[in-house]
């Protein structure tokens, strides 16, 4: 006597495979794309570049964000075990706050384009990011499976992402909320930077696949500079200079190591290049316009061109990897 197949058994193998292995790391594409949109918004203000580019990129990033949210929600509903395993992964857990950071970045990109939507994205992103910060930091404190080799610059994402909040927060929320998140992100940036330096100096090198995540080191001081300006009324004081020049030095340090990065074949981790590059672009354009530095304005323009080309390349390589079946696969 024949029996009817279960719904899961009836599902085509290829369909179950790609959805079960829908990677949380895909949300890094939103961070990079939205960062580029904000960089073009800034370039329109200080370099008289076309406003339409930043607006178009903002809406493209928003559409991609919705698409990825729906895809990951389907994974959670259909394959909760895969979701739990990914959330308990010592490296991948740090990429879950890319969801809330993407919402906060979109609120910045849409601040003057769709103020109401920006407000909703900011509040939703801030609330979710606070939850992620508390949960992930608690998992670090009460760890049962973390080892020093699990520490990568991706660890900055859950905690240091708090630094982003004031950029739109001074418009959408109270100054005290913005100062709260900025303070948390800034202090724990220093703590985690110490952990990272210990890992780099005294332990085996970061695996080649994760080498691009070193660029994440640029983001905290670059974003910190922008957030501090938002909190302090746009004044470039000595502390703002410290933040900016640390970001600039970190950029120079990583560019000096480009021969090492060029050896790494394409992985989705390459998207770790994108948002930090956008952040230092925005910071350079902002600093240059504030202090009247032609050098920094020129540097910001060059970084804008480089970041735009980089993200265009990443899009092409990602689409090729998806077509080749190299993205929605078991790690």
C-alpha cells in the first residue's frame, strides 16, 4: 500500500537546500549598498554630485532589505533548526545585528527622502539592535564554545554598531537615547579593539576566508566621528579629530596590506570591504568640507569612485557565485 509523501519529502531537493542554507551574512550587502547611498548623498552636498544617484541607491537598498528579510523569515519558519544552528555559530552570530544596522543605515539614507519611513526604520532598528547587543554580549560572557580563534573583526558588528544611532537619532529620538548608544559603542569599541589586537599579535592569523573582515576596523572610528559631530552640533573639536585620524590611519594601514588581500579568492566575506570603505568616504568628505581641506575633499572624491567601483564588482561577483551555486550551501 502506498503512502502519501510528507510535505517536506515532496519539496524538491534543490528548493529545500537553498532556503535551508540562506546565509545571514547576506545582510552585509545591505550595509555596503546603503553606506554607498549615504556617501553619494554626502557627495551631492559637498561635491555637487547628482542627487539622484544617492536616492536611487537608497531605494535599491530598501528593496533588497525587504527581499532578504522575507527570505530569512521563510528560512526561520521552514527550517528553525538551521536558524538556531546559525545563531549559535561562534562567528555567524555576529552577523545577525547586520539586520538592525541595515535598518538604522536605511533610516539615515532616507532621512530627507522619506522622513516617516526613516523614523519607523530608526526606531525599529534601534530596539532590535539593543536586543541583539544584550543577547550576544551575554553569550560571550557565559560562553561555552568560544575560543580566541573565533574572534574576528566581525565581533565589532553587534556592539560597535551602536555608534551609528545618533546620526539619524538626533532627528528622530532624544539626545539622551543617542548618547546612550554612542557611549556603549565607543567604550566597547576600545575593549574589543584590545581583544582583536591580542588575537592578531599573539595568535594564528585570521583564516584567508575572513581576511576581508579586517576592513571592519575602519568603521568604528569613521562612524564614531560622524556620530560625534551629530551629537556635538557639527563642531570639529579635538576629539572629533582623534576619531577621524584614527580611521584614516587604519585605512592607510589596510591599504598597505593590499597584496595580502589580493590573494584571497571571492567569498561573501568580501562584502566586509564595502561598508567600511563607504564610512571612510563619508568621513573624509565631511571632514574636508568642515575644515576646508582640499586634500581631504579630493581624497573623499577618490574614495567615492573606488567604493562605487568596488560595490559594483561585489554585486557582479555575488550574482556569479549565486548562479554557480556557491552561496546557498552548507558552510
